[in-house]
């Protein structure tokens, strides 16, 4: 029998598959899956992995990148965190820790391999899917291109999906180098989000 989405969320909340892996990072943290989906969601945000602030708050995008993402989408904080309308399913559900240079480690593949098929089967049809960052785009869209080229070809994925760069402050220079992102993509993104959220 296939698990319901609620069953999966309950099981995922208790996942400790990466306990040894996370204990060996500089942060030496324990797994704390950030689970943010319910049946009936209209908008899917398929992202990379929670950052340290999301890990601590047990709530996705609770930092400057979240503020930027909400601005891109034209959503209030209340609408963005409405689990009945918005599902956030990252490539890794836990903060993966930092590398030697202080950057986020990649999401462990074991997380995706263990949970994604069942979650996406139970989630069913979502009216709009946003694929944020290279890990998500390569996995979900099957592209072999980098983020810039994938996002530049955003029209190829309409109307059901839109690839986006990560909203991190680290990408501010990328946004300035690619003015088409704000001029051409964001107005369409906001219009599509408004359509599916109402």
C-alpha cells in the first residue's frame, strides 16, 4: 500500500539516516528534517537543502534568501508558508553542514534516493513547479546545462515549471550580470504564481 503524504511527512520527520555524516561536519549537528508539504498544494518549490537558520527554526527559507524568494514570487510571508497551497521539497531535507571554506555542503543523495519518489507520487499533480538551483534542475528537469543556461531557457518549461537561480545573497552579482532575469522572467513568474495561488 502506498503511504499517504501525511504518513510520509511523519516518517520523514524522524529520519536519522545522515546522523554519522552530519556529526562529522564542522557544525557537528544532528539531523533535523525540515518538512513542509501537505496534500493539495498548488505550488511546489523544489530547492536544494535547508540552511543553518532553517535548521534551527525548523522552517524553510527563514533568512535573507527567503525574503528575496518571496519578493521574486510576489508572495506575502503568510501565503508563502501556507502548506495547504505551497509545498517545499528540497533535494535534502536537513542542513548538510559546511565545507572547509564555510559554504554549504551538497545535499546527500541518500535523502533524495530514500524519500523523493514516494513524496512526489503522493503529492500528485501540482499546478506550478519551481526548480531552484543546479541540483534541483539537474534532477527534476534532467538538464546537463549549468544554472545560467537552464534559467535562460525558462520558456522551454512553461507553463508547468520554471527554473530559478538560488535566491542567496551570493547570487546578487549573477542577477546584475543577467538583467533579463528581472526584466523578462520575474514578471512571468509572478503572474503564474498569482494564477495558481488564487
